[in-house]
């Protein structure tokens, strides 16, 4: 599961999700590096010094968008970033 406090009760069916109430409230105040909003819980890169965070679906959508646009993905020490921000390319 993407958010450490949560898990699937049935891993094969990937449902239901438990532990949602255990998600740290501070996680919900962190701005997503992709959509730039602080709505919902984000996951954070665990590389020392990296401040990247994203909603799991935003991260997946951003990579899918980059692949569809045939954008080269670059590695910046720990995270994969499209070479342009959405809407600017």
C-alpha cells in the first residue's frame, strides 16, 4: 500500500482498505509536488534531503502522462521527474 498507515484486508482483491483513520494528520497538510494542493494524504520520498511528496494517484497519472507524451523521464538522485511540469509542455 502507498500510505504506510494503511493496508488492504484482502491483498488479492485490494479491498477493503483499513487504517485510514490512523493516517497522520500532518501528512494531510503537505502539498503535493504534482498537483500543488494540500488535499488528502501524500507519500513522501524517503531519500535524505528530498522534499518531494505526492498523492499516489497524482504520481501514477504524471508518469502515465509523461509516457503518453513520449517525454524523457530524468532521475534526480531519488525521484523520477518529467522534464516539464504539466501544462507547460
